[in-house]
C-alpha cells in the first residue's frame, strides 16, 4: 500500500475509531447508570450498590496485565472484536436470564464483572493500537477525539440512562445495549490494525516464550525506561490522591455546604464539559512540543484545584456564590485533566516500543485502578475523622511534592533533551 493510500485509510480509522469508541463508551455509561438505579430501586441498599461498583473495578484491576500481554502476543483486531462481542453476549445473557427468571442481584453482579473484564480488554488493546491505526502526525488528534468520545459519554450517558430507565422496561434497556455493542463490532471489523506497524515477525524463540516470561519482560522493559516508569508512578499517585476529590466533592458540597442535588449534578457535569472543551482543543491544535513538561504543569494545576475544594469551608460564601465557585472549579479540573492525559498518551504511543505497548498500558491501568479502592477507603475514613479542608489541603501538598520529585528537571531533560538549559538544574555533559 502506497503512502497516500495509507494516509487515506488512517483518516478512515480516525473517524471510525472515534465513532466506535463513542458507541461502546456511551453504551457502557448508559448501562452503568441504569443498572445502578435498578440495583438501588431493587434493594434500597447502598451496600448492594457498592458491591456492584467493586464488581466493576476489581476484575479490571486484576486482569489488566494479562490483557496487555494478550494485546502484544495476539492479533489486536481479533482481541477487540472478541472482547466487544463478549460484552454484547454478557448483556444478551442478562437479558435472556431476566426474561426467563427475572433479574437477580447475583446475575447483575456477574454481568457487571464480565463487562468489566471484556471492556478492559477492549480498552487496553485499543490504547496500544492507536499508533498502528493512525499516522504519527495525527496521534494527538486521535487522542483528542478519544477524550471527546469519553466526555460526551460521561455527560450524556447518565441522562440517556435515566430517561430509558424511566420510560422503557429493563428488557428493552438491555436490548438497546446489545445493539450498541453489535454496531461497535461491525465498525471495528473494518479497521486495519497493522496499517502503521513497525513490528517484525516473531522468531521461533519468541513464539516459545511462556506467558509468565513475557509478562516479566514487560515489567523489565518498564523498569529499564526511566521516563515511562515516571509516567506510570505519577499516574498511580494521581489516582490515589484524587480519590480525595471523588469522595470529598459530594461530602463537602452536599453534606457540609448543603448544595441541592440538582445543582450538585450540574457541578459534576462540569468536569465532563471541561474535558470535552480541552479534547476539542487538542484535536485541532498542533502537537505539544514537550509533553512531560506540559503534563507536569497540568498536574500542579490540578493539585491547586484540589486544595481549592476546601476554600468555601474556610471563607464564608453565599449559596449562589458557592455553587458558581464549584461549577468553575470543576470545569477547570476537567480541562487540566485532559491537559495531563492527552500529551502523556501521545508520548507513550510514540515512545513505548510496539512489542511492549500492550503490556505497558496493561500495567498502567492495573496499578492505577488498584489505587482507587484503597484511596476510597482511606479518604472515606479521613473525611469522618479530620476536617475536610485539611484532607484536601494535605492531599494537594503531597501531590505537588510527589510530582515535583518524580518530574524533576533531570527527568524532564532526559525525556526532552532539546529543552532549554534553563529548565535543568544539571550542567550539560562535556
């Protein structure tokens, strides 16, 4: 295939990938919201809701390294189609079970766990395939479109889920999810996952390696690449400390400041609005020249915004001012979130060698996801014991210190040797 034909095919991938991601992510968001409402209406128990959340997070965290190994070892296209097909079959199975026996909590928990695993295989494989599907000059645009799809699903999923839950039966609700996954599979089956591959055919010795050996090689590669290791470690820290935001936002706004549920819903939605705005910006602008430095500034900005959550508890504000303050704060948080994720995502697509990309993304997802339940538990306890403004303030300081250390000038210089000398505290080598 000549270069012009490859670029034309990459353009097709750019839009097909975005539409497919939008359909599958939107479907997952609608399912998650609708099934959560169903569990709460069925049991009236917060514990039952929490178990469903655990069934979504825990399998994803445990299976992500294996998904990364699979993405590196086998056909990415086959994995994406099979995993999306598995998501479709899982929801279809719940639909069939519900029609025969009525929905039960155990059936819902099982389906949630299966969907968590299958969607994680899709996510990790797609993440490791972007540089194979899209030409290098448009990877940032693809990442921007990807974030836009996620943001639209985050905003629209609960709305559509709530409407469907209120106006159609659960069987119709599940049937719509099956149709969404089927459409995503059809789109993905037309994509060429080897369009920009630079990977050579595996030799006999490579084919004979065991799964454990290849997974260890993924960890060894990660440890040997200082810059990528810094990115993974920083991502773990961000997920842990920003658990204080996920727990603290409803606690501070609703519990302590008595913000009404309608206004709080708007506040949460502003995160996705900010993400969407920033994603559109990255899809049309030039590629960031120094992504690690850019991301560092974004993380420091997010850290300041985290501390800002405690300001209304210290400074007296009217109810209207409090709502406006949180709306602006969460909008800025959504923007800075994408300002961190997109440049780093582009950097990893280009800097991680293709044969290790799946395992690196799998390890990143596994370790980052593992921090969430731990963070939820710790900060949930802290908010009951310590004034909330101190919790977010100390979390902010810890994240600033962690980022400043991990992304210190010597690391930035290693990631971007062309950075001006003034950004490094180390002298140029002789």
